[in-house]
C-alpha cells in the first residue's frame, strides 16, 4: 500500500511539474476576459495588454508567461512576487499606487453606463436609488462607492455576469469601460451618452522592482510615439464572436468546437481531478493521523500536547473558509516561493479535507465496540495491532460513505482554485464565456460534467461498500 501511495504521489508530481526545461520568464498576471485588452483566441491569451507585455519581454530578452487570475487578485500577484507585471485595463488610483508602482499610462478610457434601450435612465442624475452592477475591484466599483451613496451597487466577479444581470432585469445599468462595453452591445442594450468618469490604464509593478518599471516605461513611451498601441487596439477591436438568436447547435459549436475550446474543458477536468485525488490522499493521511492521536489521548491519556495541537488544527480549519486558506497558503506561506499552483491547490484542499476526515475517522473508531478491542488485548495484541487488525478494518466499513461524500465534495470545492489562476472546470467555463458572451451554455456543460463525475464516484463507492459488507457477512 505504501509503495502504491508513493507511486501515485510521484505520478501526480510528474503531471504537475511536467518535464519542460526552465527558462528565464517575465510573468504577467491578467484576467483574460476583457476584450480587446486581454481575451482568449484559439486557446491563447491575446490582446492589447499582451502585445505590450511581449514588447517588454522582448526588450528584456525574456519569454513571456501569462497567468489568468481574477481581477481582484492581480495586485496581490505583483505585491507578493508571484508575477512580475499586472495588466488588465488597470486604472490608476491612489489606493492602488500605495501598494504597487504604476507605469506611465498607455490608454485613456471612459467609464460608461450600459443600459437597456427601454430604460427610464436618460442622464446621470437619473441614477438615484437605481441598481447598478460593476465588476468587483474595478475603478467603476471604487467610483460608485465613493460618489453615489444612494445607488445600490451589485458587485460581480465578471463584467459579463453584470451584463447578464442587466439583460435579465436584475439591475438597471452596468458601469464599465467603454471599449469592451461596445463589444457587448446587442439590439436591446445601449450606452448612455455621458460618461461618468475618464480614467487612465497603466501596468502595475512591484515597488521593489524599479529596474523593471523603467524598462516598461521606456517600451510604452516608444510604442506610443510610434503609434503602435493605436494599431494594436484597432487590430483587436475587429475580433468578435457575438451572434444573436443562436440555435442550440450554434451554442454547442461556439462553446466546444470553435477555436478548439474543448481544450479548456479537458485542461480544467485534468486539473480538477489531479487536485482532488492529491488532496484526498493528503487529507486521509492527515486526518487518520489526527484521529489516532486523539483516540490514544482519550483512551490512554497520552499525547497531551499533540492532542491539543490536533484539536486546534481541526477547529481552525473547520472554522475558516477554504478559499481563505487557499489564499493564505499561496500569498502568505508561499509568498517568496515559485511553487506550482496545482501543488498549492493540493496542499490547501488536502489540509482542509484532513480536518473533516479526522472527525470522520475518529467517529468510525469510536463506533467499534469495546468488546472487540478488549478481545484483541486479551489475545496479547498491542494497541497498534488492535488498531491495525480490528479497529481500522471495522471502522472503515462504517466511515466509507462519509469518506466518499468528502471526496465528492472535494471535487466540487476545487472550483475556488480560479482565485489563484488554476484552470479548473469552473474557470474553463469563464474562459469560454468571455469569448462567446454567453454564460448559460458553458455553465450548463460544466455542471453536467460535475454531475457525471459525482454519479461515477457514487457508483464506485457504492460497489466498494457493498464488497466490504459482503466480506463482513
């Protein structure tokens, strides 16, 4: 069993790390759903920001590596050194400038209000007591919060979700950048003539990297003087995949076949399964260890310090959200380490799962009758022998359904991995939706995949449980 576990862990490490040679890279953190500045095309991230970043990498003689994370994680990526540059149409604000350095601005942008054509909003003054959607953490969010206290702000993780809210009459308007807003207009939507605010885009660099900031400013200045940034913008503005009144087949084709978008789903499925399998192995090892420590303390009064630490670990982990634990491990514990985000996901979800497995296993151990334990001791078996040959086999039959449920839950919990840039199944649907401008169909596909995984796992655990019960009988 030990050899099998070691072999499986080695295989997971191989899949995580791959076998590519290390090259000096310039790492860019972005959110690739902000066309024309960053978006997916033919399974690659492209856009104005990407073109500028490639010019910077070329100036440095480095290879550009792109990380697709949530917008509100970009500043943390740069601050903690996980990424060298952040770019996603990031507007300059004093609050942001206290955390990171901004390059010179390379684009002026208007924050405009997208409304329905039948809306009663005709001018800015009509926003009083209206519901306005924004993307969380953007300059639109900051501006409305500071200047419009009488507006109900609906904060979405994606501006595409905010547009869906507008189409579904959940909000009265969406405040966002003018250029991507124009790409999202349809026959029922329009942009209010008067912009609310004009802001300036810049890239963000760590305050500890003045040399990189100087290079970025040099390249951006050159590109502006040569008119290259305007050329980039015009080139990427011509790309759109919007279609009205799509049939079911058209939606399937756009979401799965076109531009080989199924690759995102396959990559998301692979990463989801790797993280879930790795995390459940780690969780079982941690949880079983914690459960045995607590059981020995309860029955023999030993391991007082270890028991205290085990109880503290279980209380803290079960009392805090898994997403918070993930971000602490990635942005705090591994702040200065260039560790694989897949490995971070395995560690985070494994540590989280271990706390729940500990209580499941401890409950299973306690469910074994004292008579069976005493019989083992009467035969001259040691405590460890009684646990190995009597308690654990019997406890396993009792806890298997709960352990199976924990594994199934773990598969679905990996969806929060997108916060640190892991391309798992939910992130794959976001990537596809950013190009199809349709959230519903990609989400339904991913939901169906999760459902299939759950059904398969349920049948597997049911067969194992039936086999164990047959052996017992």
